C-alpha cells in the first residue's frame, strides 16, 4: 500500500492536511464582518503557494522515481493547471 514510502512521510502529509483544514475552519471561517481586499489577497496567495508547493513536490517525486508513479505526474500536472487558471 505504501509503495516504499516511510511511515513518517505519511504521518507528516496527513498532519499537514489536517493542519491546513483546521487553520481554514478555525481562523479564516470564524472572522465576522466584511472581508477586506488586502486580507483576501493574502489568504489567496497563501493557498496558491500551497498548491504550487504540492505541484512541484509531485513533479519532483515523478522525476525522482523516473516516472514509475504515473499518477503523481498526472496529479502534479492537474495542480499546476489549476494554479494557472485552466
């Protein structure tokens, strides 16, 4: 199931995902009142940076494994296209 990926990597990935969700639900969604453009641009830039980090990680993984995990290559391409606005 893990394809040779260490348990620490899985735990870090799952922990990072839940941290992002908790941050979004507990901090961003609880703010009352009008959203200011500067704040919205800051949060949007943060999420775009996370998507870029994921895309580059997926592409790096695909290159590092020499294409043995084709799904990572496709997932990286989808994330890159989503960031680009396609």
